[in-house]
C-alpha cells in the first residue's frame, strides 16, 4: 500500500538486472520476428542488397552453367569464355537488374505472407502461393536483364549492357526480351515454391526460438536452393535455348517459340540427358547463392529494423 502511495522503487539487485536484460532480449527478438508486418520498405531494401550479393558473388558459376547448356555450334566461338575476365561478362546486367527485382521479390513475398496469415514452417500451400506471386512480379522486371546477361556470357563481341540490349532490340524486337518469360515462370514458380517451403521448414526446425541466427539461414537457404535447382533444371535448359536463340545459326533453334518447341529440339539433339545439362554448376550456383541471399536479407532486415526501432525510441524519449 505504502509502496503504491509513495511510489517507492525496489532496490537494484543482480536479479533485477538479469530480468531487465532478458526482457530487452525478448523485445529485440520480437521486433525482428514482427518485421514482415511492419515495414515493406525494410523488406524491399534488404531484398535489394540480398539480390545483388547473390547474383554477383556467384556469377562465374552461372556463366559456366550457361555455356554447358548451349547446344554446340561450330559458328559459336567460345574463345576466352573460360578465362577469369570472360566468366564475369554480363555481371553489370545482373547488378542493375537483380537489385530492384529482388526488392519486388522479397517485399511482395513478405507482404503476401503477412496478408495470408502464414504460420512459418506449417502453412506450406500458402508459402508456395506467396512465393509464386513474388516470382511472377519480380521476373517481369528481371527477364530482360537476364536475356542481356546470357547474350553477353556467350557472345565475344556483345559489348556493354546497353549496346547488347540495343542490338537485341533492333535485330529481334522487344519480344526477344520476353520470349522466355512463360518458361521462366514455369521454372521459377515451382523453384521458388519448393525453395520457400524448404527454407521456412528448416529455418523453423533449426531455429525454433525465431531469434536472429545466421547459421540457420545459411543451412536452410543452401538446402532450399540445392533441392529446387535439381528439380527444375530441365526447364532451365529450355529457357537458356530460348534466350540464346537469336545468336544461333541453326534454323530450328532460331525459330523456336516457347517451351514445347525448345524441349523437342533438346530431346532430338541430346535425348533425355540433354535436360540434365548444367545441373551440377546450377546446383553449385544456387546452394551458396540462396544461402548468401537469405543470410544477407535476414541480416539487412535485422539491422534496418533495429535502427528504425532505435530512432523511434529516441523520438519517444
């Protein structure tokens, strides 16, 4: 009674200090877990940095995968394509395309994940649905940059990103930037649906508390990327053929229009084994790249949200 009237404070003890520290830690963890519902800008900003890190760090492996998936032609010169400089050709296109595309990708995923009331690690169908929507939106932006990137990866005289893009536009028209878009969606929707389900499942298994834990993001991201890349590799081979058709002197390849025609050509030339081309470098690319992407994304999200909370607390004080 007297305590409430005179507002007497309890003496500071070791127990009280520990209680305060625990409460502070819990608040920080809750702040981190509540990020998706609080700031679309945070998710988009973190996604931008994650996308650039993912595609640029692992770019040489992607170059090797693209060249392995090509149907060989005597007229296509691969001179200097496997030296260090050649393996980085086209990275500028990915730098400018991947950042905004991943901002859309992660931002929309977190937005729809919140709107669908997804319980992480349990709502697999909803996770797949949110991943599919995120893929459709992000790939619409990224696809032209991906076409330019692959042309630069295999053409010795393709020039810089702008010159290569203008060359494709003048020679093949604007449709060349989107001829592979339906195939890309058919590949990336299952890829990202599988990817998100596996990632969320293992992240929850490895880190039940939900606190910020880079190790769980790395392992869950790598497992998700590896499994999804193996399952969807046949579609990636077909996508590569469609995106590179403008460089081919083979009449059948240059006239290929869509997944069915591309798949028929691959089967006729290389049989079923043709659809496994590039699967090892694709897996070696996707495992570390998705691990890097998720780790960078979760880290940036954590730091950005922490700074926002810090500023909010300072304003209140």
